């Protein structure tokens, strides 16, 4: 099978690619949970911590990625939102 992403080249080994992608997503979620555990509880603060040195033009994309992770974690019952702040409510 070949995976044809919306941008970029076709991926001839999608199983390996998707496995690596899922590992990366889980790692990022663990990093976000770690931020929340240490009191870094806003999207902007999490982006600053996890994406240190990021080019300013990419900050919005990073914020959207963090927001998507947080929304997923809320749906899973791991995180709660209080205005602009987030907190863990279940172990990561």
C-alpha cells in the first residue's frame, strides 16, 4: 500500500510512517502533560516551553497543535479547561 498525504511525496511504507507518527504524537502528549504537572498551563506557555527557539512565523501552527492535543486530552477525560488555563484531572 502507498499513502498519499495531502502534501508531500507519496509514502511507500505507510505502516512504518504511521507507527512513527503515533509514537511522536504520544510523546508530545506526554510532554504537554508534563508541562501541566509543572504548572505550565496555558497554550502560549506550553508552546514557549516545548518549542523553544521556534521561528516566530511558526508559533501559531505550534499553538494549534498544542490546542488540538489539549482538546483530545479533554475528550479522553485527562484534562480540564478553566478559561485559558488547563489542568490534569487524570494521570497521563
